[in-house]
C-alpha cells in the first residue's frame, strides 16, 4: 500500500508538470512580441505578479520555514526563472517609460520579499511561526491574483463566446488546483490548500462557462492574425503562477 509520503510526492510531481505547462503558456504572447519587435498593448502585470508570488512561495518552501517542501521550491523556482526571462524580453521591446515602470516594480517586489524574509528569520523562531507568517502573505497575493481571470469570464458571459478562453488552459487550471489540493491534504498544509482550493473553483467555473457557451461561440468571424493575437492575450490573463496562483493585475 502506498504510504502518505509517497502519495504526496506523486501528487507534487504531477502538480509540477501541470504547473510547468501553465508557466510556459504565455510563450505565444512573446512570439508575437518578438515578431512585431514591440509590446504594443500587452502588459507586464501578469509576469510581475508571478515573480512576486513565486519568490514568496520559494521562501515558504525553504527548510528553515517549511521543511519537506522541496516540490514547492522546485516548481516555483522554475517559474521564477521563466517569468524573469519573460520580463527581460518584455523590457527589451518596451518604450523607455514602460521600462522604468517595470524596473521600479521589480525592485519594489524584491525589496518586499527581502523585508518579509528578514522579519521571518529575525522575529520568529519555530517552523510553525515562520510558515504561518510567510503563508499568510502567500495566500493574500494568490487570492488577489484570482481577480484577473474574472475579466475573461465576464467577457465570455457578455459575448456568449469562449473564443478567448482556451479550453486547454481552463482544464489545466482546474487540474493544477485539484492536484495541489490533494498534495496539501495528504500532509495538511492550510496555506497551499487555500490557494489551490481557489484555483480549483476558478478552473471549475471556467469549464462550466465553456460548456455553457461553446455552442454559441461565433465561428470564423475574424481573421486569423487577430485571432492569434487575442488568443495570446487570453493565455497571458489565464496564466497560473506555479502551484498557487493565477494571472494577476499589478499596475505597470
């Protein structure tokens, strides 16, 4: 019979694979940016927010904060690296004014994570205290980041069309949340459970909307180039951040 540790590791590995797919989902957006050599109306918001979210969860998973959380570190560390690559590309093709904003936001986020880390290590002296302190921040930011997909879901309801809410991302969103919920329940982790419980609900709502409005989605009513561009934007807005959160709205 599979013991709890093995089951938890299996769930975590599955979660890592699905989360990696979600981290890579904005690639079409950056292909578009590279081809056009400019960012146009694309926003750095999702990637800035994911950097902050991943950085916090990497710190949360460190042995001095939450022991036995290697899989949390691996996927969020990977996500952090991927998002930084996205930001470098975005920065390179942005006008000067947007470069300044992106740079300032990134510096501010790193300072914030540094302050949280310093306070955690100096003010709290047990794993439970440290994980609770950092976990609260993680859950707050994850919860806030679930606001962004509401834009897409609202558009689906208003237009009665799922054209800009890709089924694959909605399904991956749901599966990602469900797998990490299982991971959190096997060896109870309240903070991972809350964040991914929200992700599961969000994914389920997206799938329900897809089922409701798939048949009413207009076919062939725009040219292929516009469709690909809008699909890239939808991918960006639906992007999740590792094992805990979704695309996001931070002004930049």
